[in-house]
C-alpha cells in the first residue's frame, strides 16, 4: 500500500490496523461511459411510454473531485441528447426522498 495521506496530513498508517481504507478513482472517460449507458436505458424506457428521466445521486458536496466530476460530466451528456430530463441529488437528500416519497423512485422494470 502506498504511503497515502489525507488533506489533514494524517497518513494511512496513523489509523492503525483496525478499520479500512477506500481509494476512489474517477475519470472523465468512466463518468461519460456511465452517463451514456444511463441515456440509452432512459431512451428505452421512454420508448415504452415510461418517464424519460435520469436521476444522478452523488456526494459531490463532500467529494468534488470525484463525484463532482461525475455530476459535471453526466449532466451535459443527458441534456445534449434531448427529450430526457436530468435531476441531481446529494446522496443524503436522495435517501430522505426515497423514504418519504417512494413512488416517484419506483422503477417498473424491477
């Protein structure tokens, strides 16, 4: 494991042997691939007379360099396709909405 450090300067080894470390890699190419897959799926659903909408859920408020990249990449791709709606929620808000208002989130393909 490389000798990684966080923004505070604490090194991975400073956390001891308990717990875990997660490293997230996000690239524009990967974000674009995921967004285009979502667009294709939404188009197929729209052809079946279902809502043509893509909902992005990220932690871009606390992880701007990774999740922010995904949000910034996906939104223009969805908007340029035309005929599809795009909405974005931060994960905490999305979880709250899912519990409080489950009907709009229900996928009829499941």
